[in-house]
C-alpha cells in the first residue's frame, strides 16, 4: 500500500478554527499563496471530504489539492497520503474542517481537524474571528489550546480585526493565554468568495475571479502575518515514521475480488449485427473522466489508481464536448453541480446519446452524486442521459454526512458484501432512490438501500475514496478490458 521511501519530514501546519465561518479557507489559502510567492514549493491539503476548497488551494500553489479523511480512508492512511502529496515540497499547509474538535457524528474525535493534526504530529494555527470580542478571546483560545494536551496550538491568527485599538485589546488579552499571535487580518471584502447551496462556488466556475481572490488572500496574509514565525512553527512538527502511499503498490497489496457474474455484463452480441471494431488507444485502454465546470468533485488518487492499473485517463467536459474521447472503454462521472448547468447539459444531446450508448453496450460506468443525476431520465424536468429509469430534482433539504455502507449487488466496483465508507452531500432527490439491484445498503446513520447497478453501470449518491479500497480501481479497469 505504500512506497519504500520513509514518510515525509516536510515542515507542516494545520490551520484550524473554533467553528465554521471563522476564516480557515481565507487564511489557509492565503498562507499557501504567500509562501508560494516567496519561492517555496507548498503542498496543499484539506481535512475531510470537501472538494471545493482544494480547488482554491491548487490555484494558490500550482499543485493538486489533496484531502486527508480519517473516516473515509482510515486513520492509518492519513500519514501515508499526506506524505504522497507532500513529496518534494518545502512546506505543507493543511486546512481543517468545521470547528477544530468536530468530527464524524457519534465517533468522538474521528476525522476532526484535531485528530488529523495528531496523526500528522503537526502544530496547529488557530484562526479566530475576533469581530465581536476583545478580552474574551483569551478564554476561547485557552480552552481550545488546553482541551486536548496532545494537540499543540502553536499560534493564533486573529481575523476580522476592526482597528488598531481592537488589535491592541486582543493582543493584551492573549498575552495571558500563553499562545503567540502570529497574524492579524483586517476585514477585506476583496478576499471574499461567493457561496451558494453547497458552499463556495468552485474555481472552475469563476476562474478569473478566483485567481484574483487567491492573489488578494495571499497579499493580505503576507502583510498581516509573521511568515517567518509560521515557517519556524511548521519546522517544529514532530517526526513521522512509515512509508508514503503509492498507487501501484497500493494495488499490488490489494488484489481484486472476482469479476461480476456474466449476467451483470453486456447483453450477448446479436448475430444479425456485425461487431463494430473498437477504437484502440496507444495502450489499448482509455477511461474517460467527466470534468469541466459541472463536474468538479474528484479525488486525485482515483485517477492515479486507474493509471497505475493500466488505464489511460482522459478528462472531457460534458458542457462542451459532443463526443466521448476516442476509444473510451469506461466512464467515470464524479460529483459537481449539474443542477446549475442543467440547460447546457440537456442541450448537449449528442453527448447524452453517446453516454447512453456506451452504458447500453455494457461498458463500465461509475457515477457518483452528480453523475447519478446526469445518468437519470431527467433533472428538474429537462432530459438527461436516460441510462437510469429515475427522475432527479432539486430539494430544499440538505443531505449531508458520513455513511457506513455495504455493497448489495455485484458491480464493476465491488462484489456484494464489500463494506465501504462514504459521504453524501447534496440538495437533490432521485426518485426512485434505488433500482432492482441497489448499489448500497447504508448501515448508518439509518438503514436504507440506495443507488443503481445495471449492466456495467454503478450509480449512487455516495462519494467514496478509492485509496481505502484500491481493488475498486483495479476491478473497474479489468472490467473495462473484458467488456
């Protein structure tokens, strides 16, 4: 599962906060941009299953933003995945999730920012929204710094400070708390990023404006923070032992289960119809991955695992491309915001028909959340691909949280009985919620069946992280070879 090299000793910081909305993303992204502008190779990371913040991190650093999720991947993979992403870098900045001690519901510290900081032996910088307090900030910081003695809060960055007088009051109060102030940021509208029903608007939807916002974050942090002090704190991170994650070695140590039974594959060829020649890629196996503004949710490790399993991964944009990439043998459609682009997706009829034809041929298709909506018959009354006999629509209700699930049907991703952990995050409803062969039985927080398995299609609301079960990628690629 890991490479032979030792775990990274890259200097690192974890950016945490007492609660959501304190300014973690602004500070973390600003730190990444400020250090990168000084010539450092900065490795960006995000605690938890968030797909949007890593896009801003990538803009700031020029490197792929990566997630560290102790629930989806298990605590044992946090260090190796961190080392994989941070290999060769001068500094790593890890943005936390929610409040510092908030983790998976009912699971104690699991998957919290504090938990990941401990697993990485990394010092924490606490971002505090000081807009409505002065002396009370000391009690707040003292409480967070002393709650868990294994978490080392090495400094505070005060955000949304109103004036010089306000700053002086805050600093005076914090002198007694014993935690140094490593930055003071004033209110700055130019660093704000727009939000909507699932959080920040992704970078892919506002590229130019996002570049400007990230540059403003970097300038604000550079002007208001003690970068030398923060770098010294990062260099004090404890040593890690073990080995860095490697996709090829992860596959080698995780042999795939048997392929699905033949009845789940393509229908037998019609002897009345000549078999169409299959276009060949240089290595004979091409997997198309949906991208562009409508499908921005993906984990970098998925493409790395597919590549390590022998596939050529090609990204296409369902908003613009009217055909699947030449030689496509399998299709991965991840999460995103098809509801925002429903008219454009529906209007691209040639691609919708191409996706439907690929699925009908029995080729492997893996769809998560947005991909599930795209494969449905319709979304908000507008035609989609029609692969699934289901209708999707927007909802007022937010569905959000980790899920403990078990595969109920043999599919291109897993054999029935395979247990995986996932995450749901959507404001849509698909009716019916499952097909004749459901994809998952969700065990927690409530028991239910969910998703669709038919021929080579696996479609579900559940986002999973394949690094936790590398055999999923190998199984998918092998099915692409044999379908």
